[in-house]
C-alpha cells in the first residue's frame, strides 16, 4: 500500500481570557471541514487546535477571581473543549501552552535564537494594549488608541529581550508579494505598506512586569512574551525540540494556518521570521478570514457583544450553525451576523432546500413503490442535465476547497440541490404515478434524485457530518456508496435501493417567534450564563456531584432473560433481567438500535437501586448503561462477568 500524502492544518490557539463565542467557531469549524474533506480524499491529516494560556491579562483575570492563573485557564479551557465536542470538531491534537512539552520547546527555541544573535537584551519604551497583549508605536495608534480593539493604551517601560526582525525583511516581502503564501493575496499590500516598507521594528519577546509565562532559562527574571510562546505551538505539537511526539518531519511544513485578520501580521511577518532564523521550512499557506460582526462591530468578549454558540446549537443543531457561519463568510471579508440572517439561511437552504429534497424524494419512493424501487429504468427529458450537474460537482468543490473558499464550495453544492428540486417540478412524479404505464419512468426519476442526494450528502458530510449521516441512511446509501471516490459517479446505489423515512433533517423555524426569544442570547459580560452552564454540563455529562453522592449509585451486572417491544412506545424495549438475586423488568429506549433477539442472553450493567418508574404502562426497576456515539447508541455488554457482580 502506498504511503498516504500528509496534510497539516491548524487553527490559532485561542486566548482563554473568557468563554468562547460564535466568532471562535468560524475558524475551528472551517478547519474541521477542510480536515474532514482531506480525510475523505485519502490524506493522512493532522488537525491541531488549542489554547494560548499565558500573559498579563490571564494573570489579572485570575487575581480578580481569587484563583491561580493555572486554575483559571483550566476552567476556561474546559469550556473551549466542551464547545468543540458540541460542534463535532474532529481535531487530532489539542495543545495548551501550559503543557510541559510545549514549555520545553519554547525555552529551547528562545535559547537557540539568543545563541545565534537574533535575540538581545534591551529596554522597552512605548505604548501597550493589555487586552490585545500588543505593543504599538505612536504612528501605529489610531486616534491615540489601539488599532486592533480601539481601547486606551498605557505607557510601558521595562527591561526586555528583543528579536531582530530587520534581517528577514526582504525575504518576508518576497514571501508576501511573490508567492501564494498569504490568502487572500490582497492582504499582502496592506502588510508590506504598513509594516515592512517603514522598516521592521525589533520585536519585544520577554517581560519582567508579570510572572505568568514561560521562564527564560538563562535569565529567570524574564518570561517569554506572547508571540514566541504562542506561535511555537505549531511545531511543538509535532515534537520539535521535545520528546513528547515524533511527527515533525512527517507533517511539517503546515499546509494551512488559518487565522482571523487581527492576528494576520503576527503569522505573516513574525512567524516566518522566526522560522527563517531557525532555518526551518515555511508553511505553505496562511488563510486569513475576516470577523463575524454584530451591528457592524467585531464580535468579541472585550466589546461585550458576543453570541453564545451553546444556546444556538442547542436550539437549531450544531450542523445548522456550522453551515450558517461557513456559508456567510467569504475568505478575507467580514461577515455580518444577526438572528434574522441565521434563521433565514437555515430556513431557505437547509429546511426548504436540502431537507425538503430529501423528505420529498423518500416520501415518494415509499408512497409509489412501498420503499423499494423496481430495477427497470426508462430515461427521459431533463435526466442528462441533472446527472451532468451532479457528477461535475466534486471537481468544482475540490477547486474551492484547495483555495479555502468554503462559502463558494457550499454555494456550488446548493446549486445542485436547487437543480434537483427543479427536476422534481420538471418531471412531476405525482403525474407519472397516475398512469401504470409510467412506472419505469417514475422509478428512473426517483432513482436519479436519490443518486443526486447521495453525491450532495457525501460532499456535505465534511461540513455537516451528523446530519448527512442521517440523510444517507434515509436514502439507503451505505458507507461504501458514500465515499469521495464515488462522489463523481452516477449509478452507485443499487437499482432496487430501499429507502428509510426518518425525521426531518432541518425543521422549519418560525422566524418572528424565534427572533423574539433570541434577544437573550447576546451576552454583555464574560460570565458564563446559568443556562449555558447547564447546557455544557449536559453536553459533557459532567454535572458535578460529590463522591458520597456517586457512592449511592449501585451498579451491578445483570443478564437479559427476555426482551420484547412495547407497543405503546416505539422507542422502548421491555427487558426482563436477572440481577444475581431476582428477576426485574426494565424499560429502555434502545428499540431503534437493537432487535429484541439480539439482546437475549447478553449481560449488561444495571443501575439497580433506581426508584421504580412507570413508562407506558411498564414498571421499570432500573436503567442500563449505554454509550452515545454521534447519533448511535451502544449498550455496554459485560458477557464475561457473572450476574450480580458489583461494578466499583
């Protein structure tokens, strides 16, 4: 077997000075979609994200709460990780700059740059923005304020180490203007004119006015300042100058660093300079996106206009939120967010477009053919155009994914969705169904629709993984049919394909009602709301209890002696189990996932001291343990243990 081609993609590491918001989601969801698409294509993918956990602002926030900086970042980082789990982010590695291996790498890099003469000791005098952790010259200020966030700056004066930038100015200018490193390339002019042409100033890379940072090994009064610490994560996470991992040679250089425009200059100028000084290869691409704005302002914690992604995802589903933010954001440009924009996009594209296409098609196969198509076919007008449109889609999507233009990739996919819905109107299956002589033509029309949905859902699975799994299941497409290699082929589904009607993929939203209720989503402070906290605990399943409370739960092995469906409840099975002492009845909501005959004789873990409850007329005396995996549920079987054994 040939060695897989590698693909390394990174998000910036997020600063955990407050809880994440919808603005954080764009970069991470975009990188996740690209990573998933590359995996579909057969690449060996490394997808990195994480948190940047040092600095003065963290030290101050921790002091305000009366905790240590590490305790503070532990709490906020847990929220970030919960959000990525909720948003179905498939990262391969999560780095924290407080990780020991990262600290080792940063200290070695700092020492190497010092030994090479690129780092020297001096004194810093100038303007400093604490929220942005950035130094500015007077000429860079806008109306005397920080050019990034618009807030007041303070005078700063302290001993510091500096990194020489000027030796790399010419090479960086060529990198930005003569290569496609920076995407979109229009950003290069801005950087060259504002930072390189006036002369690159040496970079402050250590601080003595606070302690929450990585100590400089040869001068412990200093801690490494943000950018050498933060930017090094992209290589420390692969094992550069540490023994935690051994994947630097395998994955470096990165294929894509994706960042927002406010940290573009650090990644476009400082990071290449650091790598040049270390004699390391440069990343292939830096993809820079704009901001998600709310009422014309950048959405950020510090400006107090953030939108809570936990609440949005809970109301509309993580996939709908993933789609909305990617569809609206063009690489390099800002994207305006409002509740109206979000709900209208979900309704028009997802509910009325894709969801309607799937539900109509599956319903017609069930209505006219009992759920299974006959194998006879009869081609007709409009078929070739639909087939050509569907089979050429993959090539178009590939091109846009290569350019990290996800909004355009999605637009191409939904052109095919629109074409398929138009095909329904053109062929009028309900008219064909009235004449028995048209059954082969009707079967052909419906098969063409199912194949088109298969192609669309396969490509969309990189963007909306959970919902597309359901869509493919409804049209009778197994894993072998729903592959990237089959996404430009027509006729992959068996001719006698069987569909399976399911719940609506994207229920239509009542716009006026939702707008009124969503006013509470805008949070004007950094505090996690009680509603969000409950949602997060529900997502994680980690509502905290004491050890004494946990000790009250009695878990025992039980053998399933009998099992039957409960007629009054399609989701419930009635289990008769033996707990080592006696038989008892348990009602369990696993009917969708297991047939009764599959369970008889199996041994499960039973919560044996639960108070009995009546479920659809059945007295349920306990619960069984199961694990969720996406939309699937797996019962935990312990067949090698005796009934009655206590789990501790």
